[in-house]
């Protein structure tokens, strides 16, 4: 199954929090480290990925209420 990036963050903890939200809805996801921000004092940049079949559900769950 293919994975697609639904969010990119400047902090890994933020991606992990979003991953927990998706897990509550039984949506498999993974956090991928991207970039070298941690070495420059910016934290660890990360991407949150889901299976392509869950892309739109994940985007809806992670969107802010103002986006609806």
C-alpha cells in the first residue's frame, strides 16, 4: 500500500500528536523525520503520512474548524 504525506511540521512532537489523533479513528499513519533542523536548534522537522485510501479522511480530521 502506498503512503502519502498529509502534513509537514517543524517539530516531531506535533506530528506525533496528529498521529495519535488519527490512531483514535483507526487510521494507520507514520512519522518520517525530514531535514536537519535539530542540528541548528530548530527541533526535528517531520512529515506525517497515511495510506492513500485514508488521505481525505485524515485531512478532514486534522483541519482546523475554520477550514470547514
